[in-house]
């Protein structure tokens, strides 16, 4: 999420974690390659909203019919997954995790004729959009800018929230996905990095059982396959992590990371239902 102008080269270890960003810890592997992806690339970011057109933000979801209030069956295993091959996009620099996450959100939601977002030039423009909307003292892109850009490019309304308890944070994220059919942003590494939650598994349908339990979270880490020497390896795209595995990298945000009125907690970039 940082705005540092320094370029990182293959084979050079990162000297220090930047104060507001996606940079890995000092013993990380080589940075992502800078070449453009072989996937098809859309046009400039200026036309992002137009490219989305009238497509529904829930176009990529396959949702069961909403449960009725009279259903009282015991909770059963439930699964939800937006991911399809080609949705993953790597970040092209250590700073651009937010921008890559916006591209992946587009790919998860707007299927079909809207095209895959994967271009390096577009990713740089999305990062600049997020940076200028972040009001970040360290000149980086933070979750507030991330949420603002998701809305501007047609992904529907998003809100940055901070949840004090870990289990409650997972339930909040899963419930939002089930209700909206859109992905959730996970603020990782105590505020330093961005992942996308593309699906989950639970005992109980979140729309039917208020006390459902999340048993697994599907994630997309734009830094894959490089990972972090401090925080651990990057999971492969569409990996299903159990809550204990996710908790090694999804931790409480440090209040000093950037100025915000939000309390200390597990931070989410959360899709909102229409009219909420």
C-alpha cells in the first residue's frame, strides 16, 4: 500500500518495511516481475466505469435463492466462491497491492463481456487513484482509497470497517459476501498489505443462521508467489485457509499505520448492500 518511489530489483532483499505499505519484510524473496501480463488488457482507467456499463455488481456470484424466515433446519455445510481461472492478478511492484486487488475484484464480479483487468499500466493508474484518495501522511494507498476506487470503477458501495474480535470479523466478511455476491478486502500484515477474500466455507448459511461458523476462507494474495520473510508465504490463488492459518497473516491493524477514526481491530473493506 505504500507510495515509495524507490524501485526494487530482482535478487535484492528489501531493507525495511515502508511505513504505509505492501512491502514485505527484510528477508523476502525477489520482487514481482515487471513485465506485463499475457492476459488481455482493458483500456485506460479513465474508462473503467464505462467498461462496467450496466452490469450488475453481483454478476459473478452464483447464489442460492434467499432463504425464507420459516426455514429452521439445522446448520449444514455451506460454500461460496466467486473465483474462476484468470481472475488472479499479480502486483507489478511491491507498492501496488491495492491496485492489483481492485483489478481482481473487477474480475471476480464482472464476468463475461467486461474483459479481464490485468494490465500493468492500468494497475499503476488504479494505484495513483487510490493514493490520492487515501489522505495518507506517508503518501501511500490505504484502505480508504481502496474502498473509494472500488466504488468509482463500478464495484458497488464499499465501507472500511474495523472489528474487534477475529471470529466476528470472519463472520462479518462472510455475511457480506453472501448478501452482496461481491468480494471482501482483507487488510493484512497489521495494515501493510492487501488481500482479496474471494470465497468461504461455513457451517450454516449466513443468510439463514445468525450464529454460523466460518471454517475456511478463500484468498487471493497479489504478492504470490513471493511472500514475506516476516509474515510467511503467499498462498496460491483460490487457496482455502482455515481460520488458524489465516490468522498468521490477518492480524489486528496497528493504529499508528495511518490516521483514522476507526478503532483498533481486524480491518475489512466490506461490500454494502444496496440501500444499506
